[in-house]
C-alpha cells in the first residue's frame, strides 16, 4: 500500500466522491430531514455512527461471511447498529429523536451504507474500511449541512434557531417544505456538475451517470 | 464495468454448503439480538424517565404553580385515584390534577390526540371544573405544515386565547367574534389546524367532563 493510500481513503468521501453530491446516494434522508440544521446534524451523526460501525464489522468479518448470504449479513449488521443508534438517541436527546421520527429507522436502507459495505468494506482491511467510512460519513454530514443551512436560513430565517435576518424577514416557507428540498438539491447538483465539467473538460456525453460511474470504478479498482 | 470488478455476481469458487450459510446467519442473528437486548436494557430506564419528565413538564405548564400533582385513572367509566388491585395502570387513560399550597384543587390536566392536517396532533390542556374554563393549552406533538399549521404551537395570540376561555369552545375567525367568553380566535392560514386543536379539547371534555364532575361530587377521593 502506498503511503498516500490511507489519506486517499479518508479524503475521497469528503468531496471528490461525496456520497450525496457526486454519487447521488442516500437522497431520501437528504431531502426529508434537512429542513433544520439541528435535524441535519443529528441525522448526519447517526448515519456516521452506523456507517463506521458497520464498515469495521463487515471488513473484520469479511472472511467468515459466505458470498451467497453477504447482503443478508450486511443488512443484519447495519440494522443492529441502527437499532442501537435509535435507542441511544431516544435516551439521550428525546426531542431530536421525536423530530427525526421514522427516518432514524430508515437508515437501515440508506444505500450509502450498503454501498460502502459491498464496494469497499467487503474487500479491504479493517483500517482502510474505517478510514473510508469516516470519510464517507463526513461527506454525508457535509452534504446534509449544506442542504439544511440553505433551507433553514431561507425557509425559516434562522440558523440553528438563531435569527439571521431579523424580525422583518418573511420566511420563504417553501424551502422547508418538500419542494424546497428538491430545489436545493437540484441547484447544488447543478453547481457541482458545472464545476466538475469545468475542471475536467473531457466530453462526458451529458450522461447523468457519467461522473458517478467514473468515480465508482476508481473506488473498486 | 464487469461484475468481477464489483465483487458481486456469481460466487467465485466451489459453492458453500447450505449448513454453513444457515449457521453463519444464525450466529449473526443471535449476536445481533443479544446486542439489541443489552442496549435496550441500558437505555430503557432513561427513555421512560424522559417521557415522564416531559409529561410532568407539560402538566406544570397548563396547571401553573401547583404544589402537588396527582394522577387519576379512567377505570370503567369512572375517574379514580386508586385502581383496584391487579389492574394494570399503563393502558388506562390518565387525567392529572394539581393542588395549590393550601390543598385547594387548582384544576385538571387532560391529554388529547386527534388526526390533524398532517399526522396526529397531541395536546394537553388545563381545565377548571368549577368555572368550566380552560386554564391553558400546550401542543405536545404535531407535524403540521411548517410556517402555517405549526403556528398552533408558536402563535402566542392563539395559545393565550385558550386561557380562561369558557367551554365548550368556539373557534372564530379573527375579527368576527362577538366577544363572548367561549370564543377562541383561529389562526389565519391555519384554520384547519386551529379547528382541530379546539375540537380536541371539546371532545375530551364532552367525554371526561361528566367523569370529572362525578369525581368532584364524590369528594375527590
């Protein structure tokens, strides 16, 4: 392993292969719980915990899991971590748990997590899988923070509950409603696509999957 | 991108015996189950404590300044302080009552839940049986439209409108009331949520009012 590999494992998920903004995975929580910064942070941390825990466990057990039942085994591991996170949140921060509601349980089917097990943790060492999960987890938190900052500031005039524009601001309510989530994500992906197109002027044939396919390939090689 | 690169697809090498597949998943399931039980046992006391604390705080907000709080149970269409031995109190509907420093009954706190515009609205309200007035109202749970329906929680004019309102309550549009004591001004733009909120209180009193009356006549034993 080259000395730069560890750094690469860690940093890849933050931006270059950001799970939400580049790989466009895990969009359900990204759209559903980003109407306030507080919710976004709690969701990000819960997902981060599940992702890191599952990746470490899956990579350490990868020799014992028969290929035929690997997905079942991954889901079992992920669901266990989610249940633990769910009960812990309920015990420690009941208010936030109430806000997030069913979306905590839905982390089980967040495809970022299953994708990292299948594409990375299942074939790499525990240490590399840990770094990858930390990077991807932070990447998810960054994406959620970007989303919910825009939505809470415009849609409620506040950031983490503190007023940003003063009392005379008329909240742009649609931004905290579901359509606002789609608008924000759409413009964000547009920005990223424009930016990566400019950085990498190779013709991508305008295929929406082009960026994703390319990066995934790099990830598994 | 071939299936091989993903590590997915057809299993490599000789097929594994079904026994190994089943035993692997059984062991995984058993460990996951054990872990969940342990975490459940560890978090349950603090989850229950949080719920009790939240209820108590809500009661204190609608029956302000009580020195002593007591839980009453609705058992066989009767309001009782003590259920007969052997009856489980957990599934019973509860009404809370508060005494001031001199042992005088201040009123009752009643919880009600009904479907709102989006998901259930759960609220608690204080009720003075002697004057048949509402003492205060607090929405505990709701998922109404942000910026519109959720004003039933934050709009202080609406919330304060319940204080000392005579029952049964009547929701009126702002400026269309006649100034009678049973009027509660509804929120512009949140008529449905306001009407449901008022309805919950009326329905609960319709049902529980006679029980409270009977309880008071029996000497509040």
